[in-house]
């Protein structure tokens, strides 16, 4: 599996789209060389995930240019890609325990290109369009009312590639949602990025997310990686009179009620200027910071998430959206994977082990502008715990307002307010100034945290967390915190209605 196999897909796509510009002008020797190179590359095994589409795109180009090739290899990968389909419009990106932005900006993106350009495969084209139509109704809840998308998972340095799905719908002439809504999602997303310092001084897109940041990158990133963002420009292939361009933008369709998504194991909450995903937790042991990118309790478009930069500095950890434990005050453990992950109505449950002999059961419950976390911890020895809320940008010279007291931590800036409450008592609040460049959107942040000792035996922690744009609504929410749930009622709910999250059903690999 070589990066050239990825990049040749763009050659194949170009050959299919504009052969009169890139193929026809070539001398025969050049045509023979290009064909031989593509034919050689496609015989190799591609990664067992969305990469299989790269051979398909090469084949579209070869077919358009009249080059003979082994079509059984095409069909083999198309069938294997169908094997990743879960239902309700959702795929997984290979035989893995994670469902992330690779579903909209890879699996569906390439599938919609195929749906537009393939010849003689009407049944599969219809299936791709049907799946994308179903998916559009769910994935719109990964975008907030301002165009920001859920910061979750790997390859976020691709930035506005996350809007590529909306452009791919247009490219495939698929009105999965009203054109005005599709265009609105697409344009708001580009505008959301327009004022972010995402380019270096020479104007070249940087590795990072909201600003240049190598901490959050993947080991496979290079200087060219951010240019996957240009997936979003696929609609530029459409004429000016296409309904995608002529439609008037309409506002985002959001829900005042939480939206459960069984396959990724999330409950989506639309709050002002933000969308929050309560997450049952997924697994990624392959990527740098995979734990922070997949296994936190809550993710957000407005506040993103933070990566840890020192695994031997427990007291300095951000731990936003996470519960961390330490035995020695130096090293720490957080959730990395789950033994069980289930969803019932609008509530999530997971069982996980920070150590082999320590078990944590976690319930996540939406509570209007807040969300509630309940943790039942069983440990044979004492531990120390730190649990974080949402990270918000902090001002220079410590000019923010902070409250640190027993059972509560609140951080307020000119733009945002973030709070975390101990609904059961026993922990102390801390407004923690996280290490620089840990958060994906803001280089300097404050994270409200709760800290306390966990004795040997079984302990129940009850936590409420929220973050909102600064203003009257945030102040009012702060005065109306939710109450802790009854664990017996939650257990009865899951016994009656709980279903497994799709991501946990994938066989585990070592």
C-alpha cells in the first residue's frame, strides 16, 4: 500500500472527466507509458478501506480512454466496498471500530462520483444514490447552524473536505435534500473556514485545524495533506445553471430535541452556534492521539477537542470531554476502547477498562443545554481522577473570569462560558489553563475540571457539563443545572431498549 496508489486516483478521475485535454494530446509512446503505469499499480493490494475506491477511479479513466484492463479487479473491490455498508446510509471505513468523517468525505464522496460517471452499472448506481439520500438526513446533524462541523476523528487537517459530501451530491445530480439546504450546508461550511488562520505566511494550507498545529497531525500527513480540502470544490465541475448553483440557500435544519445516531454511537445536540456529539466511544489504536480523537465522551463543532502532549504530566492534562485516572500523580489512563457500547432512545452506555482490574460504566444523557455523565467505577486500589468539560479560548494576561470551588468549575471569556458540576459531591473544581496548542481551534484554552480521589471499591460519579456562547442564555443555563439520574432507571432502560452501537460490532484486530 503506497501513497502513489492514492494519488493515481486523481489521474484516473481526470482521464475520465477531460480526456481531450490530458489523454488525446499525448504521443502514443506517452499513452502507452501512462497506461502501463496505471495497469501495474492497480494489480497491487490497496488498503482494506476507502482506498479500494482509488482503483475504481483509475478504472473509470482507463475505460474512458479505451485502455483494456482486468475488469474482475474492479468488480472485486466494488463488492468488498459494499461489504462495509452498515445500513441507513452508514458505512464503516474498513473492518475497524470507528465511523468518522471518512464516511461522508470518502465512502460517499467516491461513491457519488462513481454514480455520476459509471456506465452499465445501474443497480449499484441506484444503491449508492439511495444510501447517500438516507445518509444526508443524518449527517446534516454533524454541522452546526453556522457551518462548523463536528471535530471528531482523524484527518481533520483536511478541513473543508468535510463539506465535500454536499458538493458530491450536486455532482451526482442527487437532490437528497432540497437544493437550497444542500447549498446552504456547503456554503456555510466554506464561510466558517474563511476567517480561520489556516494558511502559512506564504498562503499555503498548513497542517492543523483551526490554526497551524503539528500536535494534532497523523503520522501519514505531509505538506500536501491539507489539500484534500479541495474535495469541496467538486461542484466547480457543474455548469452555472445547475440547480445547486441557482438555488437560494436555506438555513440549516437543526433539531431542538437530541438526535440519536445508532451507527456511530452518538447523540447529537444542537445548541447555539454549536453542535455537540455525546459519544459512546470508538477505537483507534493506530493513529497518533487516537484516544482523544475517538474515545472522549463529548465532541463539538465550536469548541473542538484537545490532544494531550505529555503522557507523563497528569496534572497538566486537558482531559476535556474525558475522565482520567492516575495511580502515581504522573502517568494516567483514559478511555481507549469499550467492551460494550449501547444506545437506548437518547442515552448512551459504555463499559470500559482503564486497567485490566478497573472497570468503568458510563452513561451519557442529554439535558437541554447541558449533558450529564454518570460513571460507576470499580477499582481494587485508590486512584485519583480528573474529569474535563469543554475547552474554550482564553485571553492574554489571564483576563478571563474563573470560578474554582468544591463541586464546580466555571470559565468565562468575552465570547464563551464553560462549566462542569459535580452532581454527587466530593470533587473540587479547577479552571485549568491547558498547555498551548493542544486544542484544535484555539491555541490557548481554559478547561473546567473536577478533581478528586477514588477509593478502593465501587464509586459513582455524577457530572454535568455545558459550554455556550457568552450571554444571557449561558448565564441562565448556569443557574439551572440538571439533576443526576437514577442508575436503576437507566439500567432498566437499557435492559428493555438498548441496542449495540454499530462500531463496537466490528471484530477487533491486534
